[in-house]
């Protein structure tokens, strides 16, 4: 089973020289769903997965085939590993602490997006 790859979305957006706001605006031309910069950020961070109609709109807006947004074999294996899976679905307390620490670091002057 193929899995959506947040990294591929970010790669496509940056390759198209678009901000998250630009991508959200362009994507809205191809779907009736509301796409916001905040939702793009969530997709890129792996917090949630776009529906098929939004993913198709993201593909059109970035000029990529929809298949580009799915993880390759090695990314799928990493996504299915125990620690990574628990962190992504938030089922461990450690994952919550890791996310909180990352947010604090980001707010304290980490990388700006």
C-alpha cells in the first residue's frame, strides 16, 4: 500500500518556488475544498493526510504527477517502523513530548518556513 509522503509535498512546493500561501491559493483553483497555508503545513509536517481530491489539486498546482506524492519503498519502511509510527500517530507520551520540544525550539529561533 502506498503512503502519502509529507517530504515529497514539501519538495514539490519548494521545487515550484512556492510559499505555503502560494500553494494553498493555487490549489483552490482545482478543488472545491478549502485549502489553507495552515493545512499545507500540516500535510508537510505529517500531522494529517490530504484527501484524494486535495492531493490531486496539490499535484496540479505544483505541476507534478500525483504518484510523486507517495513514499518510495525505503520511506514506507521507515514509516512502518515502531518508533516512527508511534510518533506519527501520537500514541506514545514520548512523541507528545518530542513534538512539544520541537515546537519550543522552533519558537525559540529554529528554522523559519
